[in-house]
C-alpha cells in the first residue's frame, strides 16, 4: 500500500511497539497506587515520559497534562477554563480553517455563557487573512483559538504573531498543534501560547495518548474537568483539596503504556532531527504540488508554495466526488482521506462538499507521490 493519510494517523515504528510491549510485560503496575516495585516503576516511567514531552516542546514537566488526544485536551481548556471565565460580555476569536475539535468546544461553551464567536477568513491563496484576524480581536476578546497547521489547506499559521495579538488585547491564546508538533520544531515558549494540544498517534505514537500544554500559572487557576481518583489530597464533608497540576487534570488511571510509547516516538523523531523531518516534508510537498498541478481538471486547495504549507495536499478532480476519488485510489493500493475532514465551516467557505487529501510523513517517498499522480492522470484522461 502507498500510505498517504498521515494527517489522520501515522504508522508506528517497531521501537515504539517494543517499548510498550516491554512496559506491559515487565512494569505493569498502576501509578501512585502502591509502594510495591511495579507501581514505583510505572510511576517513574510516567514521569520520565512527561519529562520527554516537556523537553520536546520546551515546556516544564508540570505544564504537561496527559489526555486521550488533542480533542480531549481542547475540550478540557474550553469546558474548564472557558466555562469558568467567559461571560456574555466576552468574545472568542478564531478562524474559518479550524478543525471541529478546535472550534466546537468553544461554540458549546459560548452557547452556555453567552459569549460571541468571531471567525477570521482566508486569502485567495489559502493563507490566513491576518488583517481580518486583527479586526476580529478587541478588548472584548478573552480567547483566541488557532490551528497551527490546517489539516485541509496545509497552511502553516504564524502562531507567534497571533499569540502576541491575543496578549496585547488581554486574551489567552489556545493553539491546536495536532498537525504541527509531529512535523516541525515547536517551541511553546517562543510562540507564547497559553495552551497547546496535540495527539500521539499523529507522531508515530499509539492511539489514546494526547497532550495538553498549559502555562503553570494558568493551570494553577483552572478547574479540573475529570475528577476522582488521583486528583485530590483530601476530601471532607464540604471541602475538596485538589493536588497540584498536572495530576489534578489526570483523574483515574493514566495511560502509562501510551505515554511510554509517545516518549519513545519523540526519541525516534529527535534522532532523525525535527529540522530534517520538516525539510523532507517540504521537499515532498513541493514535488507533489509541481506534479499534481500539471494534471488537467484538478483543483488544489491551500498555498501552492511549500514553504507556507505542511505536508498536506487537498484536491478535487473535475466531475468526480471526493469519495469516488478515494475509493478508486484505494482499489489501486493508494490510501488518501476523502470527505470534509472535520472542517465543515471551511468546506462551506470554499463552496465544496469535501475533498480528497494526500498527506506525507517521514517514510513517504517521491515514488509514492508518482504513484498517486499516475492514477490521477488516468482520471483526467478518462474525464
């Protein structure tokens, strides 16, 4: 199979699978639940995994909350911090290119609190309209929610610029890093975001492990969403005292094996070098854009300059539905994603029902892109 659906999930290296297998065979205790050896080992593994993640994005370990995925991370921010701090006098600024997981949690909280949502548009080239975004942000804005890299357009947004815009207006900046953290060097301190979410399975790690980064001083003031075992130091008839972050947000038994898998995936990526990962994808994207743009009857969405684009190329073929394109490609052994990609507002903005999407990662080759282009050319010839 030619696997070109890496924006949905990535394949797992044997090193990651071996590390997880080793945990479950040799260290299968529960964290913080006992003084026996297996429990102590599991607790140490979880902490070392947290340290690894923190180093990877230039954060402090106490600023790393383990979740199920990026969606659960973003919901935690919206339903905890957002629900506690937003009122009918406040506004949330975001963009039309957001993944549902980046915007729907805020829509739900806005409905409950009466806050308004403003969405910035995009340019004809598929770039974020920064002037429009600046017009959408004011002293009423309390939250700015931004996707770092669009999962449809591939557009890489200037997160540092938007974080400054948010802070200049007294707002928090929440970054969706699901499509950026696996593909480039992301430094949360340099960006200045207050929260950032990403998923392990999009960066060689297993399903079921995600990360929420939050500035320590903000996490201290944020209420936990999932409460119960492991989140409190004392409980009385009328009082609850929660533990310090990040554990106060990690109610119940954590996914220690998944955290170990994520830490191992980070080691794998760091050995390659994130600058090499980014360079490889930029070369692949430039190659794909050049070859695909020569196909008659194709429409490509998003920037046509690989320097402004992640390893994502969304497209439609003339007189063909996206699902039909995906189905026929699958019959030829080529895996792409087709549909609205959890971005219905963007689909409506582009005036399309959906698109096919090819997305690349560290193991993608130009030869695989040639396979895709070859089949798409046959579509064009038969049209």
